[in-house]
C-alpha cells in the first residue's frame, strides 16, 4: 500500500470532513457532551475508580460508533454517489488504499477523542494505571478495524448519505445494548448472553476493560499475565468479525452507483 497516496486521500477527506457540520458535531461534540454529563452526574461516586473506568471504556466504545462507524458510512456512500470512488479506483491506488485513505480522518478524530477521555478520566476521576496496556491498545486497534470494515459493508445497503441515519441504526442500537447489557444479565438465558457478547462492540469493550482494570466487571481483577486467559474469547470474537467483514467487503462493496 502506497502510504504517500493514502496520506493524500486522507488529507483531502480531512478538509471535506471539516466542512461537514453535522459530521463534526456527531464526531466531536456529542461524545464530549456525554462525558461532561457523566462527570457531573455522580454516577461513578458509589463505585469508585472501577466504576469510573467501566463508564470511560463505554465512552471509548461510543467514540468508535459515532466518530468512525456512523460518519464513515455516510462518507463512503457520498463518495460513491459522487463517483469519487470510481475515479480513484481508475488510478494507481489499490482498493485497500482508497478505503483506508477515506477512513483516515475519522480514525484520527476517534483516536484523539479516546486519548482525551483517558486523560480526563485519569485526572478527574482518579482512574487506575492500566493493568495490561498492550491489551487495552489491542482492543482500541481491533475496534477501529472492525468498525471501518463494518462501515464499508453498511454502505452497500445505504443508497444516500442521508439514509445512513436509518441503515446504521440496527448496528448502533445492537452494539450499545449488547456491550451494556450482557455483563449485568446474570440470569439471562445462555443464548441471549452469547448473542449480546458476540455483537461487534462487545469484544472491543471487553478487551479495553480487561486491559485497563483486569476484569470486565464480572469477576475480581487479575494481573498483567493472568488477564490474558480471559482475553482469549473476546479476542477470538474480534478476529472472527474482522475476517468475516473482510470477505464481505471484498465480495460486495460497491464502487459506483446503481443506475
């Protein structure tokens, strides 16, 4: 993959992204509003640092949904309908380079938001030092890859950039509900817990929580090495999602409008 050409596409997309007020709002303002509301609500007072870390990792997952997935679906569709994808594909760029370059601004924005959230959590909420930093970063990186690919797949079923508000809703709701509910549904049937745990965001949040706290909230915290055993299942789910989505993108992604 030619990094110079990818960077050129990314810079062009970043300029366009800066001109899109709705995209800027959903990517930048909404997560910050949520963070401010959480910090002043007292929701973490009773649980201390552990509860705060659980909330912050949920916010990091929301960043992936808002800044990466939702905005990128609309962007891919818009570039397809404007024939930008078709023109780029006629040049020397590979398919992977085109999709990566277009996704780069959203990934940069999401990464910056996560750093701010993590820093603010450490300073304002007294979050502990991560138990296993590589595992935490693995969850972030894996989440970025999954939601970039999922955005490309969702773009196949989205006719216009405006209709992305509708076509992305099942994924947004499913991911949010899955990642929030399954850890606390102790009495739920096994199949329900399994489905919620297999949603795309759930393994990402699990890896981030294991890397930060040494637990997903279901058991006592573990150390640097011991936590790796608990990380095997969410890591396997994440890898399965990436593999399945790669196949789906290669087979079904549309590079030009249907006439």
